[in-house]
């Protein structure tokens, strides 16, 4: 079984490699340090499982998951994060991930998590399951509320550009990384700011942090 590791911290990837390569039939076929590389390496190396951090530069784990599964629907995604967030877990599940493991539980549960996904079974350890259940029960209580929450107003491309802008990239840098024209970036930037009600790049960064698109 081929496994791709995607995390921007060298120590984390090295630790995962040591744990997973103890299994005789598992091979680490590649390591990515940002979300965009994770997507391209997944298409090139065709891993069975991707162990994917959520908070990565250039393209966050949520967007990377969407792009990977759009191109390779049979790939299993194990979310590997420090965030015990019900909303984040729901977003990752909606994107197609079938496993969610907290980094604090890695030494105890990473083998079981990967083994479950290798058998095409979902995996959530107890703490994550409890968090998701608590969120579900809370949502059920609010089901009859007249308050309606607005959905994500941004397209997939706009979320990509928003992350790069929030990371401090200029319009030219964004255009070069996405292989599009500067005027196209400017048009997307104007649309993003209009949709999220931003008046400055500071507002864009705040939106990105609040919605867990970037982490500082």
C-alpha cells in the first residue's frame, strides 16, 4: 500500500514515516510540504492513502482534499490535524475525507487509522467522534430556529486566491503560481472582497483566519 504524507513540518513527517514504515506492507511513496504539492504529487505518484494536514501553505487541506478527490475519487484521505473542531471535521467530511485523527493521538492511533482506510472503512478516534456528535446534537436543537446561516460565498478558485493573498502574495505572484493573468487575479480579488465585505487586505486575512483557510 502506497502512502503520501502531506505536512509542512519536517519533524511531523519524519515521525509519521518511522511509525508507518514499521508495517511490512506499507510504503511512503512521497512527502509534500504544502497543499499544492500534495495535489500534484498525488496525481503523479497515485498513492492509496494521503495523510493530510489541514493547515498548510499555498493550498489548505480542505481545498487540497477537494482537488485530490476530484481527480482521483478512489484515494483515501486521512485528515491529520491539531484542531479538535466540529465545524472543521464536518467540512473535511463534506469534501470527501473519510478519516480524521488528532496529532496528539498519532502515536497511539495512526496505525489503526491507516489500516481502517486501507480497508475502505472510515476512521475517527473517540475524541473526534464525541466532538462531531456534540455538534450534531447542537445542530438538531437549532433545526427549528428561524436563523439561517449563509453558505460559503466563494468559489473554489476564489478560495485558492484568497489563501494566497492572505499569505502575503502579490497579484503577480498569485498569477504566476496559478498560471493565470494578472487582470484575472485582480478581477477575482475584487469579487472576493465584495463577497466577504472586505475593505482591505487586513479584512481578507481576518476572513481567512476565521474560516480556517490559513493559520497564523
